[in-house]
């Protein structure tokens, strides 16, 4: 119902509207930060699930895990912001509608669009922040994240020697310990095989008891072995005439030291990851795209020139044309040759064609890879703008929906948010994949979800301003009651007749 002109004349003064703006912003900010960190946490859990195999068993320090989570969270901010705007705006206007505050404001002469205005400005600020973050912080966070992930993946699993299990993580040695005491130092029934000569289990050390400790700098692992034996059969391998085919010795105490430098975290060069498409600003992406476009044109031109130059008759035609002769000369010269000479020329031409056909799939594959790489950089350029704009568009989905359904809390808004975001995300993935494979233009693939979302925003905003009940649960509940009542009435009339 549209407010009357008299209601506009009796509308609250300007200072009341300023208080209203503060009230609406206050109602919006709390759910926004709550839903933002909730969305970020959910996406971060997906990241951990994806890379859990790379993290388990590495003995990482707690600060390394926190650093990894911090950089990973930074890379997901641009994706979490639209989701937070959608859910928080839906909760805010749903709570206002459920408590009939929107009805009261309308009766005071304040239209729905006036209620949306302060929060629409906030969503614009969030969009600008999202773009600034994607342009300045996200490239650096991606470099740090990829570098740290590479270091963790390259690190060996932590040194863990269990009872009764052969452990082969110490280079050329395999160790089996029969018993470990609670202090994790005293051990018994120790067997160590030396595989440094790559000829099998021919060199071994056995001790009844011993201790194992790590140096303070954690760079070496030390075994003190007591009451044991050492034997070596390497001299007998492949040499049956050896005078000493078998060596055996008994010892009371023996010292063995193993290098653990390979178990330490190795620092990677960050510059290696700065050329990634996710680690560049838009200006850097523009420069990279220009360079790749020129290189792609050169590859196509050289490819065409190379394969035309390789054909026999093309070369012959060029030679005849440079001599000022016509193509008929070529035909005449072929006819003047003997059958053996013509067969040789035909075989040579056929071999060149076969060679051309064999190389053609590989060449086209390389060309397609270059185009795909170009598309990936172009996709990242558009993504920065699309995700930032999504923060603004999602507000005009959440706010009208909250006004229409008039349901607060987090239950129904969360279900609607997940449905809309899943729809938007699926369309985005489809468009991105089609753009990557050049099925459609890159700009169309990346903006496909936005083009679909904009009409929905306009439709919902129009329905909200016109007090439409098309998406109100009460409308469908009342409609269902009428249908049930109609069938019950017919059933009673049938029984009476």
C-alpha cells in the first residue's frame, strides 16, 4: 500500500530520520560481523579439509598453523563478504518485519526504499572495501599462502619411531625398536639396517638396550647402543673369492648419529609465486595480458609460416613465382620427369603431409594451453570486480526478501541465503569453466551470474516496495488452508448425500 500524500506531509522531521539511520545501521552491523566470521569459518574448514593430508604428521609448530590459517582466511574475505551481506540484510529486515517495525515506519510515512537507503550505502562501502582488499591485500596473501603451503608439502613427516615397526625415514637406514620406555629415551631390542650400499640387508647393528636423544638444535638424532653386535656381509656380494666374506664384531657401547636437516622447514623463494594470476593486481594483470596476447599472436603467425614453408609444393610454387614463371610450368616440369622421379617426389610430399598431420595435434594442444593460460589471467581480472559488485547486489536480494517474508532469527534466513548463494556460486562456476575453455568470451562467462542476479534484485525490490505477498509464507499457508477446507467440504457433502 503506497503512503498517502498527507502522510508524506506529516512525515517525521530530519533529525528523526538521522536517528532512524543510526538505528538501522546498528541493527545491521551486529549480524553482519557475526555472519561474516561464520561464513569465513565455514569456508576455512573447507580449506583445511582439502589440505589436511599435507598438514598431518608434519609436526608443525602452533604458530605455523596459525600463520597458515591467517593467510588462508585473507584469501577468502572477498568470497565471504557477499554471503555476509546477504544473510545479515535478510536477518535485519526479517527481524524488523516480524516485530512489525516496518509496518510502523510505513504508517509514519517512511517508504521501504527510504529504509534501505542507509544500509545500501553501507553495502556500497563494503563493495569498495572488497575491491580494495582484492587489489592490495589479496595478492600478497596469496603469495604468502602458496609459499607456506609449498614449504609444508616439501617438509618430511615428523620423526616418529614406534615399537615393533620398521622406520625408514632416516635416509639409508632402517630402524626397528622392540620396546620404548615412557621417557621416550630408553629403548631395548634395537635393530638397525644400513642400506647405504644398495645391496640389501647385508649390514646390520643389533643392541640389547640403548638411548635415543635429539640435539638441542634438532639437527641431529643420536643413538647410544649397549651390549650389541655388528655384522657386515657386503664383501661376499658378487665376490665368491673374497678372503673375508663375513665380518662380525661385538661391542659394549656404540655411538651413532643421524642428520635431521632434511626434516627442517626449508624456506622457499616467494618470487616464484608472484607470477601467479591470483598474486597480481589489476594493473599487473593488464600488463601480463598484453604480453601474453602479443606472444600468442607471434606463436600463431610463426606456426602458420612454419607449416606452409615445410610443404614441398608451396616451396616449389614460391621458387617458380620468384623466377617469374607460372604454375603451369610446375605441371609441365612434373610431366617431363620420369615415373621413378615422379614417384620419389610424391613419396616425399606424402611423408611431409604425414609428418604435418602427426605434429598438428600437439601444436594445437600447445596453442590451447596458451589460450587457457591467457583466459585464467583475464578471469582473475574480472573476478575482482564481480565479487565486489556482488556485495551490493546481494543486499538488494536480502533486504527485499526480509521485508517480504517477515521472519527473523537465523533459521529461515540461513536456508534462503544458502539457496541463493549456491545458485549464484553454481552459475559462477559454470561461467568460469566455459570462459576458461574459450567456449564463450571471458567477460561473458565471468559476468553471467551478475547478469542473472540483477533482474532478481529488481524484481524483489519492486515486490517489497509494492507490499507484495508473493513470497510471504503466510500467503501460501492461507492458500493451503483454503484448498484443504474446500476438499473437506466436498468430502462431507459426498458423505451426506
